[in-house]
C-alpha cells in the first residue's frame, strides 16, 4: 500500500518582494482573498485521513480557513535562516554579498548560522518517509520553501534544483509512494 501526500502552499502574508526569511506573519488581506477564491478547489482536500500544517501563522491560517483543522508539524518548519531571520534577500545581499553567494552555490553551507539547504531538504524528506502508508491520503499546508524541498527530495534531484522550483501561494502538488520511493502526480483538468 502507498500513501498519497498533497502539499498545499500557504497563502501569502506579504508581496513576494517583501518576503522575509523565517517570517511568521499571519495571512494578509490579499492572502485571505486568495484563499476564498481557491477554496472551491482546495476544501475537498480536507477529506484526507490526516491533515497537517507547518507551524507558521500563515500555514496555520490557510489550513484553518480551508476547514482542514490541521495538526501542526514542527518537522515542516521553514529552513532555519539563523541571523538572516526577518531580513529580505535584498537586505542580506546588500550587507553580506559573499555569504549569500556561498549559500546559493553550496547546499552544505549555512553562512547565516542556521540550517544548510541540504539539511533542510533531508529534514523534509525524513518527514515524508515517516508517513505511515496505511493513512491512505494526507494533506499538508506548508511554506513554499517546504514544498520545494519536498519535491527535490522526492524526485531525488540535485539540491541545486531547489532554486529552480517556483511554488506559488495556494498551489498544490501530490506525491505518492512509500519511504524513499516517491512519484510526482500531476492533476488533470476535470
């Protein structure tokens, strides 16, 4: 038996240009509006046997707004960005350009003092691999970074491909399989 995990990217809490590392702001007005517009397609996912979310305010808010009543999973936390927490990429690049370049180039480094990208991808992969197959279906609302990490892990892609995955708010992706053997399932238009 295999498990089906649908990941839902949390609605936004700020414009993409204003995104901050490890930001824990709640949904903004635009985010709430986006949830209302997408609810007809996403609410049925709440029929899953298990419903989880990242511990961030916007992930919890998205899951609650969709009626999922999700269980918070600390393992689905965003990447720990150490001293860069609360800053935008543009701000950090201005003050620490060499550190940003090192971080983007080598997934084993964490010049910010937090979690290396490779460790983050492995942590999310470990969460995927510990979901019991007898659950059948699972839905998890998570930060876009968590969804990217899950895709890189499931597809056994090189860590550098993390930067090439674009995850939009309220987008979904479904992974099916067993620990260490994941497949990406694309949805067809109904």
